[in-house]
């Protein structure tokens, strides 16, 4: 009788073709958020804005949501260990969610993106996963302001982000924060305005927003009114439900759509096609 105990071709994992060991999820516990914060804070790019990063990641201020990439089975559990960098995430991404003022969908702006160990493919895995997870919730455009470094520009370019003229966003979404609008323009450490890059995730007909949105005084010296969004305007699922398993991530990364888009303008993915991808 042959000994099959070491025959790995028979393992269910191999049978399912699961070689990916990372999973992506929305930070829904304090331990996740602290680990994400430490990941961002470990980068020189974000050192000068530590307090902003902290309120956005830990307190979710500014309509922010944070996503993390972890080694399977190594999702941070302890706040103290995350703060002491004993429990780490592989990469973290913080985005600001923006419901369209006149339409029912959302667009998102990347505020912070970092990979703990760089050039290991973790950054691109997390961005791909987040794009898909957000697309499932009705986000159709993502905006990023790449830091003025070869690394950041090359990264966002590789992920399919480009300067767009005209913008993929309607005019009312391009009003900057200082004038009471939703866009948060960014600048370099020397104060130079950074270029806005955009990527369309899905082609979809825009449904008009039915409910009237409330406003409150805000913006520069309270001269402008800010829109007040309810939590359900900023997400369609609970944070704890926004996850992508290692197998789903593997399928996403190896899908023909994803492979085709590397270094090119992204294709428009039809609604519901993730069901085939996953
Ligand atoms: C930018 C960052 C998030 C990228 O994450 P990463 O895990 O290192 O990126 P990946 O390994 O997935 O690389 C994907 C692609 O990005 C590009 N890239 C990444 N690092 C690069 C570098 N140092 N130089 C040139 N290109 C680079 C490459 O095109 C790479 O593809 P390739 O390896 O097939 O050539 C990460 O390097 C980081 O944390 N940087 C510091 C913080 C920062 O600058 N964040 C962005 C602010 S806008």
C-alpha cells in the first residue's frame, strides 16, 4: 500500500489551487486600526501628518474607511501588540468616501497608502482588493494624489491611475474642501500642489439621489456649508462584512481582467461580474 500521507497534490488547498496566503479586510476593530496606523506612520511620507493620519484611521474622521492586507491567520487581535508593532499588517490603505451630491453612487479619495515591506507586491494586492470591495458597494471612481516620488508615481501608474482631462468626476465634486466641497487636494512637503490622478472602476448609469441632503456650517471660516452624510450614505455593508479571503484575492489577481489592466487604462467592469471572478 503506497504511503500517501505526504502526497500534497491531494490536499484540498492544492486542489482548490489556493497558493495565496494574504487576505484583505476593512479595519473593523481597534487592533486593526492601530496596526494600520503604525503601518502608515512607519513611512516618511506620513510622518509630518501623524495626527491627521491618527484621527482618520483610528477615529474614522473625515468620512474615512481603512483597509488592511494581512497574512492569513495573522490579523491583529491585540491593540497593545499592534501599537508595539508585534502584530503587523502587510499593507494599509485609508480612503475618504464621498457620496455624489446629485447621484446615488459614491466615489473615493485615497488619503494614505503604505506597505510595511515594500516591493513585495503587497501594495498592489491591497489596492486591487479595495477597488473590488468598494466597487461592490457602488464606488465608481477612485482619486489619488501620488506623492512626488518615483516610487509612488510608478506604483499608482502601474495600478491604472492617470491624470484625466476632463475629470471623471462631475464639476460639483471637484470643489475643494476650503470652499466647502468634497475634494481634499493635497500638496507636497514644500507646498507644491500635487496632481490628481483618477481611475474609473465601473461604468454605470448614475441614478439621481432621491433624498435631500442636510448641510451644516463648515469649511473656511464657516463661510461655506458642508454636506452631512448619514453612515448608510458612506457604506452599503458593515465593516465586519467587508472582507476578501485568500482564495478570492488569488482569483481576483489572476483574473484576465486584472492581468490585462496592468500598466494600461483599466477596463470597465460590468456590474455583477465579480460573481464570475470570485
Ligand atoms: C507606494 C507603496 C504603497 C507601494 O507598495 P509596494 O508593496 O511597495 O508596491 P508593489 O510591490 O505592489 O509594487 C507594484 C508596482 O509599483 C511600482 N513600484 C513600487 N515600488 C517602486 C519603487 N521603489 N520604484 C519604482 N517602482 C516601484 C512598480 O511598478 C511595481 O511593480 P513591479 O514590482 O512589477 O515593477 C509602498 O512602496 C510604500 O509604502 N511607500 C511609502 C509610502 C508612500 O509613498 N505611499 C504612497 C503615497 S501616495
